[in-house]
């Protein structure tokens, strides 16, 4: 796709005889649509309009406000403020496709230096040249006549050159700043038919392509440039102001900040307006606007490339082609337009405006076109006086000034005519005339022989002599505003007779084939006339969506020779031979060179967004001999499978191809992570066997079934194997929807007896021949894992189950259990402690859930678990496992627990014989002790031990007259004492025990 499409309706053949010479000023335009009060004032340029014309590309104002204008094919005219334009030079250029003379600038000291600058393409085969010569910035001296009016260009001095490698994206704009420095924009000069890795040089500050430069008139860099090196002022990097542009066709400087405002023409996606900062990189070819370029994004060179976003962008939906503009700072427009940025779109013939602040934030977006049908705008500037917007229309061949003149405005008269030489009958047509206010027009004709006529069209038969007449059209609106146009007609003049010998219309051309044709022309009145040749490459994307690219011209030659170039899709090359007599009557004949196209197809095992040349998709037509770049994206359309290789085993996703003279299919393979693992591991394939189903899933979970199991994949886990009993239980449980995908293959347990797979979110399935396959997950699994899993208490013998109270969860293992409760977490319990807890009623007992794992007692001998209900179960080899809880446990722990004088519990907490209190018995060595509790004690329990305990028990304990203890045993002179509700007991050191009652 070209960056700048010289669009016209494609034709297949044309033979025309014209007898009217229509001056350039009468170029027919469609009536433009502009806001109320605005109109266009056309300035004659002397350029021939139309698609066979001079193609006006740029203009610049001289100090007296006359203009120098340039055309694509090298024509330079001087346009005075009044009077007729004058041709002053014809510069030799390369005019192929979008190349040619693109830019002109007038030096700020022109009054004394007479210096102007041009930018464009030139023939060259020397060092640094490309296939299409060079892109050249030149300095010229304007020669003057005795009236100080320009009459020529002389003394060309090339300032800057770089290779012209493709006939597109050239050196387009040169701007002479007030300080004498020059700003220059250069496109990437890279191919537009698919990926061209040369486009990457737009990002390389040591290459001139794809850059905005700021240089001195001698070509060296400006010291304020971001990469300037004072030791190397002529280094490319010293000249670079900003990089990463594709086709920076036009730019201007903000009148207040002097920052460049640049339009960059897009490829397939986006047109950009960039507010350029020094050193910024604007992303091409890796980015278009704010999006990665589809065709380039998968290149390794683009992986780390960032971009600076444009301040405004819009889709390239109609083959758009942005033309950078200027900020309006004049005084003639309504106040709302002050400070607005006016820019255009060449392809859709529209003019826009918007506003933005100093940071580049758009404050007034261009929500709709300011003007439509305004011509093919290729350069926008401001009038030196008054500041009105003025622009160049490349096809119309005119400079058009945007004037604000509210009220009724004069219409625009446009006339054309055809004749019948034998009868001298001339048909006049004024249907291209228009009124700025949209009013109906009246048409009046003066035929030049004293007769008149009316109407939009008029037919008049002229007398036998003289040879020519001057006809005049006057158009008048309802308020009597009028405009006139004149033209010379030659009623009996006949067009030249053209004889064309074209190639066989059935022949098709491959790249490099020579298209040869000959033509001769004889004019009935003038004899032999010269033949000129023009070419247009027509590219269609549907029956009514064609555009063309004007190509090479060959002037005054009876023989035409051109090497055929290659293009994709529905394309053809139209070659037109034209002969024109001295009176302007011309005859043209067009023949078509059709491409010898072959289909290039990418056949992939999975759908993917392939790039073949400039085409997106898996198949397209291209010309035989055409060099293509094919890009296979890194990831297939399913967003999971990645590129593996081409059919020739190349693993480079970028594949180069010269299209053969036959259809060609290239195979490409994409592999999912499951595919890659299965293909890479023979041992895995031996386990799984052959696939029995196609791969299933989406971007988050995928699986494939094999004769011997399954492979599962997710982005987080990778691809892992499930088979056998574990796979069976997994599927029985609900598979990945219920349990997630495996995060490991099936592995062996530490003791070699079992097998297991782990899953995300603390999940697992363990299997042994003895236990079968069991689920362990969540906090139970986390606890088990922390303890050492099967090394600690063996393999699970149950799945995770709900506890009878419906609140907790547990797994049974070969050597114990792990219980979990939302309030206390997970703890393990096993052996005699578990059995004791079970005998009490598990979690439904007063102990509740364990809140610790089994721990080593303070004496290093026993073991214990703490429980939710302020209780414990303690075990020792000599005492077995018993619970102790509440106030009794508190008293016991007060005296050091199992390490204190009470020792280990030897009973659970029991009910006293009177049914009111609670107690535990303890043993330390050979001595037994007790701790008693009664409701009247509150949270306090009391110990009874030794001889005092023996006496109390002999008397009947709590059922005796002494009743319950109300103190612990304490020391008195010569003994110990315990107080009871009904008295106290004293034990003397000598062995005497006495009881005293109250």
C-alpha cells in the first residue's frame, strides 16, 4: 500500500480529441463544502492540471509574496502576485511512483543571497545510491531579469544525500527557519508491499531514513540537536532531531514554541499528527499510532521498541493520506479559529482543524471535516500578509486560498467544449461551475462570432472562417454576482491520429520483463507530432475501490520500454501514449500490462494471522519474480500455540520468497505447549501412547487425551501428565473444572510406595496400592506438606472429609490425622493422643479441635496436643494419654505441668463422687496427686497431694466432713497444710498427720 495515493478512476482505454485549450486557472473542481462565510480563491500557477498534468507538489513565498512552485516531474514556475506565471526551470528528477521534486524553501536572506532549497529524488549511480538513485537536498541560486523577477535556477549545490531504495517515502519537506537553519523530513524509502526490514532503519539514529533532521545550510548538524557530537558535526546522528517516521510528508513549526508539528502517513492502520520533541522515537515500523504494527510486531527487532504517541491519529480506512499543516495565527478568520491547527488529507480531499495545548493535549478535536471536496491537498501554509490558510492541490494544479468573506460571493465559472471538425459544431459545457453560497446559477455564452447562447450546455455551429474564436462563459447568481471565463476554440481543428503498436493483450508480465511499445502520430493540419508516454499502476480492492500511482513518464519518444514491477492483488499497469498538436487537441490510447500472477498460500496446521507481502491472510496473488517477505506470527490465532517451523525446517518466522512462475504453497507448523512436550520426550510418549482426541480447551486451560492418559496445560503450570488411578479419581471428582490442572507430572513418594500429582492452590492426589488414590488439599495439605508429607505420617487413607459437626475438615493418614477448622487452622494428631481424643468424642467433645500439632513435653519424654476448648491431652510412656483442661489444667500448669511436682495426668478429668466437682489425678514418680475443682471455686482449682491427700481420701475426700479443698498445700512451721471447706489437714515433718474441723 502506497503512502501517498495519486487517486483517479481507473480506465482501460481512452481516445479523445479536444479542441478547447483550457487555461490552468479554469481547472474544474467539484464544489467544495465549507463553513458559512468561507470560500476558496484559486491562484493560477501555469501548471497543467489533471492526471496527465504537472502534479503540483509544493510552493514557497518570496519576500514580495510572489511564489515559487514545483511539480513532481521537476517543473519550477514563478507565480507573481499579478500577471501570468512563468516557467523558470525544469529540474531532472526521478519521477517513478511517488518520487519526484517534493519540496522547496526560500532562505530567510533571499533578498541578498537569492538562495532557495529543493528536496526530492535524483538520478545517481554513485556510492550511496539506491535502486532509484538518491534522495537529495540541494541549494540553488535564483537568477533574475532586469525587473528583479525570477527567470531561472542555477549553481546547484547538493547539501544532503541518501539512498533512494524504493519509489516511495522520499525526502519530502524542507523548511528554512528564521535563524538560517534547515529542517528536513525523510521517509524510510522502504517497500510498501509487505514487511521490509530496511524500514527498521527509521529507528537507527545513524541512518538518515525515517527522520526529521535539523541542520545548517552546509549540511552539518545543529548543536542543540539531541545526539549532536561537537567532534563529529557531520555524523548522521548529529543531524537527527527525531526518529521513527514512515513518510513524514509535511510539517511546520509552531509559531510560538518552534516545535515541529508533523503529519506521518500510515501504512495499513493509522494516520498520525505528531508534536515532535527532540530525541523522541515515534515507533515506525514497529508501531502505527498507539498500536503495534501487525506485520512487524513479531519481528525480534521490534520486541523492545516503545513509541511516543501522536497527539492525534485516525484510521486509514479509505486509503487516507495525511498532509501536515500549520497553526493559524492570522486576523481574518473568526476568533474561534485563532490558534487552530489546520491539516488536510490528500486522499479524501478534506481539510480539518483542531486545537491542542503546549503539552500536546487536544483541546478541540477535529470531530468532522472543516472542508470537503477541497481538492487533493499536498502542502499547507499561510499567506505572509493576513495569514489566510493557503494550500496546493496536486491534481488541480492550483494554489487555493481559504478566504473568510461572509455574505454573498461571486460564483466560479468553469467551461469545457468538444467539436465536430467536419461541421464546425462546438458543444460547450459549464456543469463544473459552482457558487460558494450554493445558489442556482444563470449561464450566458458569447461564442466569439457575435452570437450568444444560454444554459448550462450550449451547441453552436461556427462559420467557415476564421480559424479560431474566443468564447466566453458568464455565470450569475440570484443577487447578480457574476464571474466569467474565456477559452479559445478551433472549430475545425482535428486531433492527431495516433497509431499504437502495443504488446499482445493476452500477454502477462513477470517482474523484470520489458514492456515494449511503439507509437507514431500524425496531425491532419500539422503533420507528424511527438508522442509522450505516462504510466499508472492501478490497484483495486474490490470493483469500486481502485486507486493508482502515477509512474514513470517518457517524453517525445516513439518507442516505450519499461521493466515491469511486481504488485500484489488485483493490479494492472496502464500505459498511455498521447499526441498533442499546437492547438492543444490531443489523442490518447491506453494499453494494459497485466501481471503474471501466481498464488502464494501458507498452509498451517492451526489458523494464524500471516503476513504475505502487504497482504494479511493465508493466501494472495503476486507477480512472478516478485520478492516477498512472509511473516508467521509468534502465536497462532488460539493465542496458545507458538510457531515451530516452516515446511523446509526453517525456524525463522520471517521467510523470504521470490515468487516462482507457478502457484506455491508453504507449510508452517504451530505447536501448543502440549504438542511440544509430547514431541520432545520419548519416555512420555511411551507412557501416553498415541493421541485419541484432538486437543481441547482455551487460552487458560488445555488438555489432550491419549491412549494411556492425558496431558494438561495452563499458562501458570505448563504441561503435565496424568494417568492411571490418579487420572481416574481426578476425572471422577470433576477434572480440571473442579480441581484445576496438574502442576507436576506423576511423581514417586519418598519411600517409593506411592505416586502423586500436585495441583495449584494446595491440592494433591496421592496413590498407593494399599490406600488407593486420595485427595489432600487446602490447609490440610499445607500442614501435611510442612510436616514432611508421607515421610511424617504416611499416605492418606481417605480423601479430605467433612467432620461430623459440619464445620471442619480432615484427612486420615496411615499414621495419623490432620484436622482443620476455620477458626484455628490445621493441626496433626496421631497415636494414643488421637485415640484418647476419639474416645472423648473428637471435635464434638469439650476439647474441640486440636490447635497444635503433637509436641514434645517439657521433660523431653512425653507428648501432647493443645485443643480449642482450653484443654490438652498429654501422653507419656508410663502414664498413657489423658486429657486435662480448664481450671484444673491452669492449676497444673501453674505448678509446672508435667515437669512440676504433680507430674503427668493419669486420668481424664472426672466427676467427683458427689456429682458436683471435677478432678484429675496425676503421678510424679511413685506419688499420686490430684487437682480438684468445684463451681463455688470459680476458675480456680486446688491441688491435694502426698500425705495430706492420703488422709483426705481416707476420710472420704469431698464427701467427708472436710469437703473440697480451698487452698493448695502450703508450708507451715515444721510441716505442710491444706485448707478445706470444713477444716484443714496438717502433715508434720516427723510423719504425724492431723485433721482439724471448723
